[in-house]
C-alpha cells in the first residue's frame, strides 16, 4: 500500500490534515501578503492557542509559509515551503505564545518586512472549514473574511475620504456588498474596507490614491 503523507491532498481544495490548522492558516497568510507592497524579506509568525500547541504536527507552519509566498490551499508546493522559502531568500521565524489566552484558539500574528524596510502586522483567525477572518491590521481592530473581492484603503480620518472611495467605485459600476471603517482615533489613521460582489480591478488602487488624504490602497 502506498504511503500517503499528511501533506498530500486530502480533499479537492486542501493540502494537509486539518481545514482549520492548514487550509485556514494558508488563507490567512495568503491574504496578509497581499496587504504589503514589494518583495518580502522577512516574516515573523506568532501563534496562539491551539495553533501554538500543534503547529508543527498539523503543518500549520508549512501552510503559513506557503500562504505568505502566495500559494493557494491546494498548491502542492506547501509541502516544500521551507525549502522554497530558503531558495527565495525569505527569512522566517515561528514563535509559540502560550501566555496570552484571551484570543481565539486558532490565531496568528504575521509581521511582514519587505526589502524596502516597510513593515505591516496582520492578525488572522482560522474559523474552521477553511474560513478565516482578519481582525487586526497594524494594531487597529478590523474585520473582513476575504470571501469577497475587497479593497483596503488606509487614510487620514477626515471628511470627504469615504465619499471619494464610494464615488470611485460607483463611477465604475462596482457594487458594494459590505463597507466598514475602522480607526485608531478621531482624526488619526483609518482603515476603510470595502467588499464587493464584483471583481475589483487592480487599477482602482491608483484612482483611490488620487485623494491627498489616502496613504495606501490594497486590492485583495
């Protein structure tokens, strides 16, 4: 009988033994890498709850590393993600946090650093069945699932920016399914997340950046 590794395909859309510990982890990291521009130089993963307890045995580490390199949940390269990261010159580190217990069981913080020295930290939670939610970006509490095409606009919390965002989408006949605004404090940095029923074109980023109060735009 042929040996089947736990990293072989166990379902039509998943590599690994667990939808929450492998598929969900890969999705979180896949979404995270789309939120920072340029080439990644280093990634630090901090794992909480059951992620911290079982990440080696369940392949969460391989899935996270694969996702951060842009591999989908059914990409067989996840099995070789350590070697591929080494070949690409991507530095990485995993740390299990067993002291913070007031978090969702399958939680990971991903701190990314690109070759230009820019950093971004994303917190994601794996909910089971491959479903996830992103709950924090750079210490600002947010919420989106990645199930829809989405655009994240980082901007100054000032009047007119949200109207600019909705107008840019409306002018291009792009329908808004969900829209949420999160901010550090009044007048400080804000994150507007728009999820659309339509596939958002990459070109929308440059259009949204035309507002002087928009700092950065990420299309997922």
